[in-house]
C-alpha cells in the first residue's frame, strides 16, 4: 500500500468502544504473528497483531483465515498505518495480549494505508515486577519482562507426543536481586544460544521478553515464551535497555558478569523447600540462640485481630512494593504444637499465594458490605487445620524479645504434610477417630496457692509465664515432676485431639489450662481447682507465647 500524507482525524485506542465500526486511527504494528489452523495445523489459521498509538494505548487485532489473502502481504511488523473500519468485539480470551477490554476484528471493508509516524514509539512495554510474578497464582496471562541473565543451562532437546523440541532454562534477576526461572523453547532457545556464543562475557546480558507467559517451574511461578507472539530482545538498542543499564550502574548492582552454568534448579518448589529445611518445633523457636530457618508443623488456631490483618504500603517508602499505594497483608496467626504456642506473622507474598486475592480486593469487598466480619472469611483457610510453615528466627526474635516469628513459606497440602511426618517420624494418626480438639489441660489438686499466670500479647510484649517462682517460658522448671502430653485421633486434615497434663511437683495444685477454637480471638480460660468444692476462674486472656517443658 502506498504512503499517504493525508490528514487523519484520530481516534485514540483508549476511546474505542463496542457498537462502532466507522472510525480512523493512526497506529503502529508493534507485534505481528500467525497461528496454525486448528483443523489443519499445516495451514495458516489467523493473523494477529498489536496496535500502538502515540498515547501508548494498545489494542489487539486479528485477521480471520478467510481474509488472509486480502491483508497478510500488506501488513508489516513495525510499520505505521492509518486504519479504518473494524468490527469491535470483547477481548475475553483466556490469555490476553493487551489489557484493553475490546479487540478489533478485520472486515472485508477494512482499510490500511501505510504512513510515516515519528510521533508513535517503535515499541512499548508493560513490565511486570518479579515480585508480582513470584506471587502470581494462575498461568493465565501474557506479560512483558526485563532483567539480566545470571544463569543458563546448555541447549538440549526434549521429546513430547513424537515432536522433538529444543529447550534452554535460564535464571533472570532484577535490580532488587529477585530471581525468576525462564524457559525458552525452539527458535527462542536457539537465538539465546547464538547470542551467548558471540557475546563478550565481561558485559551483562539484558533480556526483554514481550508477550511471554506465566509458567510454573518446580511449583514456583516463572516465565516462558509463548509459541506464538513472544518477542525476545537481547542487549537491544532501545531506550528501555539503556535505562535499565543506567539504573543498574546507579544502584551499584553487584553483578556477576559471566552468565554461569546452572548447577541445579534455579528455584526450589515450596514443597521441596519445606521438606529440605530442618525441622523445628515451637519450643525450638523459643529456645533458639542464633538466626536460622526451620520447618514447623503446627495447628492454626486463631488470628490476633488486635494487630489487624493488613497495612498501608507506598513506593515512596518501599521500593519493593509494586504499586503506588494500597493495602498489603500482615496476618498474625496464633498456632500450637505439642511443645507450646506462639504467633506466626505472614506478610503479603505468603498470604497472597494461598488466598489468590490481594488484600485490597478483600478490603474493597468488605467495605461494600455493612455486615462484614472483622477480617475476610477467605483467611479462614489458615485456621483449624495442620499446616507446615517455613519460619525465620530473626535478630528481632533474638535480641529484642519479639515473639512474632516471620513465615517465609506455608502449605496445607496433605501430601507434603504426610511426607514431612514420615520423614521425621511424627505420628498424627492415633487409635481413635475423635477429631475434636482440646487445648492444653493441666489439672492440679490440693490446697496450695494457684499458679500465677502473667500473660500479654505475644506479638509485641512479654510472654505468658506458668510458674510457681517466676520462671519464663524459656527457663527450666526446677521442681516439676512430669509432663503428660498426648495427641490422638489426628490426621493431617482433621482437628487434633490433644491433652496435656503438667504436674509441677509434690502435691501442689494442678492448673487446668483449656481453650476451644472459634472464629473470634484466641482466648485462654484458666481454672484453678483449690478443692473439690471450690473453683476460681480467672479472666480470659489471649493465647501467647508458651513453651511446655518436659521433666528430665
């Protein structure tokens, strides 16, 4: 089609709505690809493209098979056109190449006139932060990615359904040190290998993937090229790459210049990480004297709603937050095992990977409901069940007496929990089928004075003390004789039946410490039996950091 200097009455891509076909636009084709016919894969089925206007608005357009002969030879990737007369449809495909709610379908009367358009950029990207990629739960979208390659595997071949494909795995890092796995297939893998073969190893490899797709690798979200539509740029001469290198230099990023060979999987699945991390109990966390991480199998009881379940975030004060402002998860979950009780703190990425919705989404739904509870019901998936946590013992726990322990990863998957219990010889299944759960019960008799129970919130103050002489939860009870802790009739998906009897020695009074799980705040009711006919019940308090110690 010939060049034209005609004046064009522009319609912005952002202004396109349904029910209209007579409009004109000046756009650039920034991506062009074809797909095979479904019934006959050897034939071309349709032509696809993305239009970009001078305001960086983008919209997806398609040419159906019966119109290919009319248009395919006249559309060039990277060229600019004045286009008019399209059928506007809904952009409702499962994988969306643009965020526009509409798409354009070519008609027999569609016109395209090639023009010069210096006011329209040669390309435009919507880069997704690596933190969002890692937190994504569904493989249902196309995205753009930029980063530098730090690891790669050798080019190899794989066979599936009789077809041999070439494959290369790589690790991409962003300027904040976050890493994602990237799988390149066929022509993309060959292009990467050819580039690296001739690349100066003293220089970084900046990669841009346009219209790649989310893809899980070993249970962790990464990216992969789509077989149709993805563009791969390596150290390309474009503003986005130059800007990335500038920010890399300004941030003084410690960069390994040589792209190293992968010595193993670049990322590890949640299941493998939890199974390979050393096992710890709640008592081990409390007693720890150094920074470490441990896998803790614990029963989720209740949320500490006094601490809330979200907080405000802003990029002005946290460069790792991927949006300007909004709400992020910060959930305080009270948990127990047969050694004690404690508070686990779960931040945004951990909660999002389980719930699948952002804190802002849940908050918006609650704000629209006047009868909404104190926290979203979606969070109930953390309570009244066994869960396996990867927990960190930090400086705050060691030196500032902070009793909220940060959770790095979590799962309630029955198979993972079964593997964990088998690996460490933990028996959750008993001889009974009673799935009711009882919190620690301690029965004292005699007429001695009741045990003192000093308890405040475990998340920010001192711990509960069960003592006759001022011991703390991390100290040893010098006069106790025995601790009887039994767990029966429990499976990985059932509520456990637990009973703990603590005899603090001699014939002193026993303490009965019991609570019942509910959807409200966790409370402990302490009942002291002073005699057969006298009972004193103290005020309900929150379940805090408590360690149950056995006699030597």
